C-alpha cells in the first residue's frame, strides 16, 4: 500500500530500514508469527513497526513477545 511504501521510504532515507514482513494471515496464525520472528532475527532489526488493522497489530505484538522470550526476557 501507499502507507507501507511511504514508511519504507522514510526508513530507507534515514538508513533505518531492515525489511518488510507481510506474511501474516487473518487472525495472526502461530506459524506466521514464528516466520516473523525468524525474519526479524535474520534482518538484525531492533524495532518492529506495524501498519494495518487487527491481525497485523496482533501479529507485531506476538512477534515482540516471542522475541523477548527467545532472548530470555
């Protein structure tokens, strides 16, 4: 979407873009969450930005939760 493209552009312009993960299905299934955790780790990112409605927001929160659990936090 235009919003995603705009956010990506801003992050890229500031050297802060790690990647875009958009493989979350409706109701944020666990397998999609785990793929998101892997994508975050592979990208070496340090922040999650979520754009969208309920499922993307829920997925972002779950990804952050799993990342904290993985890091022992």
